[in-house]
C-alpha cells in the first residue's frame, strides 16, 4: 500500500440488524438494499429512514448508499416504466448513455455520489476502456465490479486493468472489487489490483429462530434461515485490509 489512509470498506446490507453489525465491525460505508437473496433491490423508505438514524448516531463517520434496482434479473434491460426507478443497459454488452445520464444527474442534483452497479460486468470485456470512460463522463463516482467474472478473485486481472485505466481519467472514478470478498482474500484482492476500496456482504446465518423449514415464497432457500451481516466477519476484513 502506498498511502496511510486505510482502504474503504463497503458492506452491503438488507436489514436494520445488519446495519448495526456492519458499523460495529468497522464498515466505512453501507450499501442498503432489500432482498440480497435477489442480488439486492431498492430498500423501503421505512428501512432507509431507520438505518439512516443508526448512521447519524454512529460514533464515527459512516456513509450510506441505497441500491436503485426495481426487480431481480441479470439482463439489466428495463421497460420505460421501470426506467423511472433504475436503468443500466439498452442491449446486451451496451451501456445506455441517455438512461444512465438521467440516473446520475438526479443523484448529482441531490449532491449524492453514485455507483455503477455490477451491470458493468455484463458489458463487453474488450470494451472495458471505452465503457469506463463513458461511465465516468456520465458522473458516476464508483464502479462495483468482479472483473467480468463470477467473483472478484476470478476477475483479478481485469480489475487490475480497470484500476490502471481509471488513473488516466480526467475525473477520478473508484474501482471497487466485489463478489466473494472475505477475510481470507480481501487483502490479496486489494494488493493485486491496486484498488483502494472493497465491497462485501460479510454474512452468516442468523441464530434467531426460523420458520422450521417452512418457505414463505417460491424459493426453496426461503425456509433455510436468515442471512445477516456478521460483525466479526466485518471486523476481520477491516483488520486484513488496514
């Protein structure tokens, strides 16, 4: 590491208890979602309001981001009505310039930084430089990426390349590795890519009583218990990357 400032640790959460655990464990920033089991959706206003209280009352500065994604699915191709909530791509391997500009401009109008989600990993790897410059020019401040692979470890080479390309941009943009980040690999991911931020869910099974295997929806996994942010996992990641 070339600087004394510790890398930023972002933890994605989908519950109040997870927010408390993430902050206690040492998270610098929370990405608040609903339904992490679906890859993360836009949280409810009620959840956002209550988590914001936790952030405001924290003993140290903690930043709060909210996911903007209206439904599950890895296509990231949304209808016109869905565009009112979140859009990313107009066609496979293409970033929809105008739609993304609208989202970024609204966030910037409210003086809020905005992250381009892992939809970036669904674009063409051989156009990563062009797409990086496009995303940066639209006003996005961070790209969350697994390097076009299923996990950040698998995509290390591409993440490193993105980080190098980002250094040449006129406006700085943060490349933040995510997917499969754990205490066992967080330090290596940052050291091998040169990135200064990392994203993890740091979850484990809740010890609270469940529904006894009863599913509350169509997913078989629904009856397997609740996954929540684990304070000790967050703390161990924090320790590894400091």
